[in-house]
């Protein structure tokens, strides 16, 4: 998932008609630190920025339920695997604060590399 990218959508179908055919979605681990699911659309959304250097992959389950008077739930939840893609967000760093070189003189222009 990339910033400002299209959301991932999970989708379930229910062949009932009317309110019995309408579907809602929820995460089975509601305290997931990184993701949430839109209750109506099934869109997987990020809760906060995800740092690739800390989290490269994440998995969770989404469950679908209908709006019938006796709510029915999907027999098997959907397992969602998210692979975080790295972006260029870490600037280069010097390994040391100071560097020392000893030159043997005379030195020709362009010979010290």
C-alpha cells in the first residue's frame, strides 16, 4: 500500500434480497494498530503511517455479516496479507563525523579520489 494509493477492498456476496442481502465488514482484531475496515464498503484503510523499516508485512482477518433479523456471518473470515512497500524516506548518513587523509606531496590535480 502506498500513500494516496487506492484502498484495498474486500468483498462478500449475499444472494438474499432486501436488508438480508446487505453486508457489513469488521476486523476480527479490532485493536489492530495499523489497519481498519470501512463497515459498509469493505475498504481496508490505514490508521496511521506505517514505517517499512519497522513493519514489512502484516496480516489480519476480516469478517462479513448480513443485516438480517438473525444476523448471519461468513463461515470463514477473509485472511488479508499486506506487504508494505518501501519509499525513499531515509536520507543517507555519514558513518563517521570526521575523515582524515594523508597526502604525499606533490599531488597531481585529480589524483586524490
